[in-house]
C-alpha cells in the first residue's frame, strides 16, 4: 500500500507540472518565478493531502525538506521583489 501512495504522489506532481508547463507555453509568457511559485503551491497541497499524522515514510520527509527549501527560495523571491519596488 505504501508504494501505491508513493506512486500517486509522483503521478499527481507530474500531472501538476505538465499542466503548469502547458498553460505557460499557451500564454506565451515564460516567467520562472511564477512557475516556481505555482509549483510550490502544488507541492504543498499534494504534501498536505498525502501526509499521515501517525506514520511518516522516508519519502514524505524528503518531500517536506524539498518544500522547506522551496519556501525559503519563495521568501528570497518576495524579498527581491519588495526591494525592487522600494528601489523605484
């Protein structure tokens, strides 16, 4: 059963990334910051829906560490945007 949940996480994350890339290409506006933020939102939603309260497999801990790094990068992007707006 564990591998089924792991496969479901991989499939849903891959599907989310494919949808993001398709909409990015169709809108013809390729902005990596927006793509990163939307990827992070999807990762956090999938993590929240797949996380168990009592049992935490190693791949969930790995996804949580990737999400933590993603949140740190998100805060750096926000800080740079705020500095850009203040600098004008």
